[in-house]
C-alpha cells in the first residue's frame, strides 16, 4: 500500500515546490530592485519603474523554472557590480586597471565570451566524436561560463555607456554588435535548458555551430569594422519599447536557429550519419517542435510590440517597411510549419528541411534586410 | 436533389475552409509581401521609368508593383485570407467547443480496448474504495472526471485535462480575422473603392493645396488616413497631403496647426539627439490655442488624429554672401543676400548667372581624417545652390561656411558638380592668417591680372640678378620669358604652363625646366603676395614655412579655378536660419481592433502550445475484478507517451498494494 499511498498523495503545486533557495533568490532580486529604485527613481519614467519591478518577477520566475538560472543571475550580478566598481566613474580605467583590461571591461568580457563559446563548440564535437561523457560535461560548463561572461559584458557596457555621457547611456541592444552578443547568449541559454530537459549533450555540437558563426561575425565586426564602440541612440531608438521588443525578437531568432540545427541533426540521423551517437528521431522531432513553438510565441509577441512601437515612432503600427514585412514572412513561414505538424500531423524530412530553410529566411530578416534593403529601421546597417 | 450550383458552392466552401488553401494563402501572401521589400515602394514614377525602361514600367504599373500593399490584388489576397480563416473558424469552432465540454463518457469498452494506449489491471477488495482511490488519482493529476455507472454494473471514470487548449484555436484564428479587418480599415480600402467608382481622382499637378479641386480633396470626416504636412517656422497649416502612387490627395483637417519653433539637439559627437517641434493647435472648439511639443516617439493626439514628428528641412533661411570675383584684377567682394528656395542674378546680359539657393545646413558632421578612421566632427554650416546660365545650363555647388582643417591646415572648401549623379569635385582655397579669403583673393587679383605680369617680372629680375651686373638684354630676356610664364599661368594655371613647356623646351630638358618654372612661379607668387599685402596696407608676409605652403596651395587652387566654372566665389558669411518641420498625421480607427486582436493572438498561441488536452478512461469491472485504463490526446507526442507510461506504472503500483 505504501507506493499506492504515495501515488495518491497530491503533487504539491508549483509554488509549494519552491525551496528556501528559490525564495532567497527572489528576495535578493527584490532587494536589488528596491535599492535601484531608492537610488535612481528620480531618473526613471513610469515605464522604466514598471520594467524594474517586472524584471524582479520575470527573473524570479526564470530562476524557479530553470534552477541553474539562479546561480547564473547571481553570478552576473556579482561580477558586473565588481566590474562597475573598478571604474570609479572613469572610463579611461578600462585599459588601465588589471581586472577591467583583462576581464570585466565590456570589450574584454565579450572577448572572453567569444573564446569560451568557440572552446565549447570544440568540446561538444569532441564529445560527439569520441563519445566522451566527460568532454560533454566540460563543454556545457564552458557554455555556461561563456553565457556568464557575455551577460557581464553587456551589463558593464550598459554602465560604460553612461560614463561616456549621461545622455548617451542606453541599454546595449541597440546596434548589430550588441544584438549579436545577445543572440549568442539567448541561443545558448535556450539550448542549455533543453540540454537538461532532454538529458542529451550530443546536440551541442550542432547548435553551437550557429553560435560560433555569430561569434565569428562579432570578431569581424570588432576587428574588421572596428564597429564595436558604443554609439549614442538616434532619436527613433530612444524608446522604452526597445527594451522589450528587441529581446523578445531574439528569443524568437534564437529558438528558430536552435530548431534549424536540430533539423540538421535529424537529417543526419536519417542518413545514418552519427545515427548511433545522436538521440532518436522522435526526440529530435519533439525538440524541433518545442523550440519552434517557443520561437513562434515570442516572435509573435515581438512583432506585436514592434507594431506598437512603430505606431509611436513612425505614425503607423504597420508601414510595410522591409524589416516589418520580413518579420511577417518569417511568422507566416512558421505558422505554416506549425499547421503542417499540428493539423496535418505531418512529421519527418519535410518539417526538418523546412526548419532548416526557415533559418535562412530568419537570417535574412535579421541581417539581409539591413544589408540589402533600405527602410525605416534605423539601426544595424552594415 | 442537389442543384449543380449548390454543389459547386459546397465545393468552394470545402476549398476555402481547407487547411491546404490556408497554407497556400499564407505562402502566396509571404511571397507577395517580399516583392514590396525588393522593389522600393512609392518612389517618384520617373525613377522607375529610368530604372526599368518604359515597357517594363507600364507592365509593373499595371500590376501595381509600385505600391504593392495597396494594390487591388493584394487587398483581395488579404480578403481571401480573412474569408478562409473565418470559414475555418465557422467550421471548427462547434467541434472545438464540443470537445471543450464533453467528457466522452459514452465510450464503450470495445472502443477503449481498441486504443493504442490502454492497459488492464487486476484489483482486490472493495469496489467503492477502488473507485474513490482512482478518483483521487485523477484529481491530484489535474484531471476533472465524471463517473458513469454502466448498464452491466461496470463503472466508467471519464476524465480530461487541458481542454482549454481548444480555446487557443478559436482565439488565434479569430485574432487573425480581427487583425486583418482592422488593417484593411486603415489600409485606405474605402478610398480605393471611391477611386474605383470615380468619386476621387489623384492630383498629380504641383499646385497650391487651395487650388486642388474637390474630387482630389478628402473631408475632415474621412475615417482613416495617413498624410504629411511640412510647416516652416511661424507658418500655419490645416491640410495634410496623402501620397498615392504618383500623386496625392489633400486631406482637410478639423483644426489648424502652427509651428512655433523646430529644434534639433545634438550629442557631443555631433550626431542628432532629438528633433522637437513646438506647435499650437487652433480649433473653434478651443477657447485658447492648445500648446504642445511633438518629438520622435512622442506624438500629439488631438481629435483622434495623431501628429508625429517625421522629418525636417530648411524653411527658407536668409543667407548673406560675399561675392568674390575669380576673374581679372578686381579683388574686393560684393555683397548679396538671398533666401533658400529663392534665387538672385549676378552679372547682366548673356553673362548673367542665376543663383538658385537650394538648402542650408547648420550642422555638418564630417569625418575629415584621411583614412576615415578618426573622429567625425561638426564642421558648421553649409549651403547648396545651383548656378544657371542664360541657356539654362546649371551646375550645383556645395560650400562650407567655415574653413575646414585638412591635414592640419585650414581651407575654404566648395564642391561643384555638373549633374546630380556625379559626386562633387572640390576647390580648396587656403585660408590666410586671419582665417579669411583676403590674402588669396588679393594674390589672385595680382597673378591673374595680365597687366601685373611685367611689374612682378621687374621686381623678380631686380632681386635675382642683382649684384651680378647682368647686361640689359639678358635682363630683358629673363623678364619677357617670366612674363610669358605668368601669362600662361594666368590663362589656365599649370595646364597652360605645361603646354608652354612642351612648345619651348626640348624633350630631354623638360623635367629640369619644369622644376625651374615651378620655382619661378612660386617665388613670383610670393612677390605677388608681398606686393598685394603692401597695396592693402598690410604687413609683409613672414618668409616662413607656413607662408610657403600657403603660396603653394594658393597656386594649386588658382589653376583649378577654370574647372570651378563660375567667375565668382560665393562666401557664406552670415545667416538667419529658418527651419521647416515635417509631420505625419494619421487617423487609424482600425488600430484598436488590431491591438485587441493581438492580445487574443498571444493568448491563443500560448494556450495552443502550452496546454495539452489529454483524456483518461478508467473502466472498473467489479465482477472480473479488473480495471481498464485507456488514455488519448488530440496531439500524440513525446510528452504524451511519457505521461502515459508514468501513469501506467503508478497505477500498477497502486494496485500492487
Ligand atoms: C493567416 C492565417 C492563419 C494563421 C496565421 C494561423 C495560425 C495558426 C497557429 C499559430 C496555430 C497554432 C499552432 C500551435 O499550436 O502553435 C494554428 C493552428 C491551427 N490552425 Fe491555423 N492559422 C491560420 C489559418 C487557418 C485556417 C484558414 C485554418 C482552416 C483550416 C486553420 C486551421 C487550424 C487548425 C485546425 C489548427 C490546430 C488547432 C489545434 O489542433 O489546436 N488555420 N493556426
């Protein structure tokens, strides 16, 4: 009767399952927000105050939902604060003091992110080819630390922008360099979540390829174009909408890229490549659906937020500006994908190929538009 | 007895409400929208003609490719989508709602045994107790259930969870329809219809808004529009222009807008930081005018019309010029005053030149470092103007008011081009010690004045041959060749000097001679500078590196004067800026529909993705002491399989007891 009783035992609700650690984490976030509010309220408009406290809710939930996030967020907070502290309000110290020069100035931190991501990619491939459990563990660890350094880089950069001049200061998601960093981080995070969820590390080898590609772009952008500097915001971008529109978009982009790479893995398995090493097709198929579903949901939100922003900045919620239009194309594309899968119950190669091609469409919407088409979207021209 | 057209309409209904049709529509719509991003929309038609040639231009125009998103066929496509989706909703909603309600408690044992996911367990003990436990089992797992006694004494527990997923479908698709309708409302469809019916015609002439005839005007009552209005500071407007294809319509406004002031603020780096317009709204219904400031991202909404800061331009600034002669001996500037968008004439008769002032810029952020690596900075005001001769030939000019620092030295810079599509060629005039054009112009007057050549020659010979008691004819020879040289330079700078060289010097010695010529001209220029400054009652130039360089640069720019094309140089030396602000005015009643629909859409999608409808049947059979467990979901996927396996196992455990 024991086991029977236990199975009869009501499963505690989500909140009941939270540990002391969870609540401590949330409290810490709240404390941080209250402190920030107490200190900077006079500089914030009502939206920013709203964001500050919504952030507490959102990140608490993230930490509760995906426990490793708690550690990550705390880590980001501590390292960023340390980095910011090193400045003593003087930007020049970025290449004078040891810690800033080699670790925590935004440029160095992001450089570390790049290096770690590339190493992680190598690690995942080693794990895949040599069937090495250990290499896989190391690769995950590297990915986590890359994410950590990346976010620290962005945080410090945010602060640096205010050191340049108070009126220049802005959240670092406003030009191609910054959003590429964001892209790497979000893609990696979503992957790490599913890595845990499906208890498989083999896919890292594929997913990290996209991230590494983005890293290469960042490097080219930094050294080839010397475009990694902090630029003041053009008037159109000075809006609180940016703070939510852009991240939402990149959750979409990230998830879609993830799905595409899983699609590639699926196609490999189908052709007997790595078949014995990679997860079973059903798992891959499910993985693909889940990340496209997440991507679709957030991409929808992002597009809607974009429309609301446009309504405020350009005088119309929809102007058929190339970026908008391509967002619509991407959206329709995945709507069709979901229909085929959910309504027609379709599975297999078509969906896999579609997901892969979807990435091309998405990439064009993200990059191609800025490179080849002119429009109202006033940032990120190459 | 079905009539044929009934069955065809049936077939149409089938087609429209089918997934295949929906997917095809989505795809076509996607492709169609891409066209508009590849082909730049709403350009002036002349550009298209230039780009494609008349033949293709006509075809593309017929297809409405210059404004795809308002082309009839595109709107038709959207309408189809709405229709198809609505039919789909009409068709599926009843099913979904039924699914939402029903517990499927009529499932028979036979059908349950046919399930892919079913398993049977033996139990011992009291039936009611088992039923109670199973009920608990379901409840704690979030399943709601009905228990139905069967005719043969069995008890069926029919349970389900996550049914609201079905609402997700309804929400998503209703949202699509709502959004599209909202969009169509604002996508000037009504206007399109009026146009088709011939009530409205697009105005293509460039006439004052007051002269635009009624059939090209839209009344203030117009429900939805998106137009533009450009106001110079201090001016008032009460109409907006709605651009349509190669023309426009005049949208009358229920109020008057006055632009008090337009402001641009800049970052320290010179990039623009904000565009702001102080406006006043006048309206009979208002006691006193409504004052407001409009800036990017901060529109003003009045009477349901939103006014946005969209762009800006010059509003007719007043400009003062020094007109420096570039020909002959004269070297004193004349004065001229003009306004942007107006013109004035210099000279008379056939040589009269019309100066059309096109634009004035207060800030110009340029990167003057040779490799473009350095910092950009603001180099101050600039003016663009055209100079048109009596034949109507025009050249375009771009001049900067203040001298620009180019590798460490200050130059007055003015660009010239003969046609719009070539880039400017720049004349660089070295600024003198007072950062003015004075020295240069005086020197120019001296060197380019034939009458002065002998005088300079005399001074030179005096200096150079002094001491070495040279015989007179040698002096004369020296001077005449010197005069030749100077005259040549006066005609067309170094180009003429080169010609002279070719005529008078044999091949072999040219290089040496060229060097000598260059030296002579330079020192002549130095003399000229000294003389001209003396004439103007100014101190003699310092014989230093700076002066040397000045002379060199001066000579270079003089030999460029002929390409520059005008017999005068317009130096901007004063201005009174007047700006014009560009507004966009919109009334979009569809907006609320679109936003409402968006909320529905998000709710719907999350419901569809994150709620999973599952059903469980537990058939308790007292006399055979068995329980039949069956499970199903409308979407069979991995999560479902895992969940089924888990429950099967837990039930196993439960009955082991
Ligand atoms: C612009 C047109 C349409 C869009 C954007 C659209 C979008 C969607 C989306 C996002 C989903 C949810 C997929 C998911 O679960 O994440 C969905 C599901 C579905 N759509 Fe559409 N849809 C459209 C038109 C149609 C039409 C015309 C039909 C008519 C057959 C249709 C039938 C369905 C059905 C049956 C489902 C699955 C519902 C379920 O099983 O939960 N859709 N659609």
